[in-house]
C-alpha cells in the first residue's frame, strides 16, 4: 500500500502528540515529535548557560549547534521513540516547566530551526511518517498528503496540561500553566521565522469539546480516506 506523509500542527497542549502517536501506531507509520527536538536543544542551552529567564546568548548557542546530537530511539515497552541528547535519554528532563518556559525563545533562532528542519526532512524521505509540530505542514513537508491543524481554547489546553504535570508529580499552579500556554501561543504565532499558522490545505481541527477516542477516530478516518485516494491514483 502506498504510504503517505501526515503533518499535524497546532497550538501547544492541544494533544497533537497523543493523537499523532496513536495514528502512527494504527497505520504502522513512524511517529516524530518535533517539539521534543526543540526541547532537547533548549535543555542543552540551559545546561551550558546559553539561556535562562533573564538572558540568552544566541551567538554562543549557535556556535555550539554542531556539538548537539539528537536521536530518537524506539522504546518497545513504551511504544514510542524517546529523545536522546548526545547519547543521553532526556525524555523526562525535556518535559519540565523550566524547559517549557524557555523553549519558545530557543525555537525563534533561525540556525536552530534550520538544523532541525534538515533532520526532519531527512526522516520523512521514505514517507510513512506522522510528524507533529508547528511548521510541519508549512515548512517541513509542504507537500504532505494529509495536514491537520489542531486548536482548542487556552483554558481547555491549560487544564489538560495541568493534570498531566500533576500526575508527573510536579508542584504547579493552574494559573502559571495557563500563562505559559498563552505566552507560548503568542511567541509561536508572532515569531519572524516559520510562525505557527495553518497551512492553506490543512484541515482545521478544534478539539475543545472532543474526547480522545472521537479525535482518534476522526483523524484515522481522514488518513484512511487519503490513503484510499492514493491507491485510486496509482491504478
Ligand atoms: O509541541 P511542544 O509543546 O513540545 O513544542 C515545544 C516548543 O517547541 C513550542 O513552544 C514551539 C516549538 N516548536 C516549534 O517551534 N516548531 C516545531 N515544529 C515544534 C515545536
């Protein structure tokens, strides 16, 4: 069966990665979480003193980019690939609030985006991929056969994220999570390079009032339809 490329973009905490992961599994496709890559670069930048709340040494970080090696390694028991930064599994470290607060800043740096987009394009050469992020349908795979743009109200997204962080044992305040969601929206949408925006040919998918099962069934339905259309084109 002919494989397609699926691009899932949208605001932070819209549940993109949950749906993208399930979709990849159902189709036996590769799943790539590009947010994890920006988070891993941010973790590197934090650890090496290039960014904190007060300052950012963009020149220093850009000079160090060749030293940053990113790899996804599939974890059989988890059922998805984990993020490795210079051979270290950083899957947990990249999900903290501290990284979340600084990642949008790092993601505005042109050289960082260039490096990551190159890696992402290479991962998609053979299709059969579900990639989620902010610029997948617009920049990384403008020719993706299926593009989905996920949205939900900031309050719904903050509530979901708040619950997730609580479950992970983080000591966190709902208002801080909401502020972080709104702040990241603002930076993601207003940055000069590859801002978050819906590709013209993407399906707008507002999941504010949808459960996970309904979202998954709908998205799988779109994918099956596009895959069936590809088959017709080949015949
Ligand atoms: O999907 P996420 O919340 O883990 O992404 C973390 C940050 O990375 C987000 O604030 C914006 C940035 N990002 C990006 O600029 N481009 C992408 N393709 C993916 C993420």
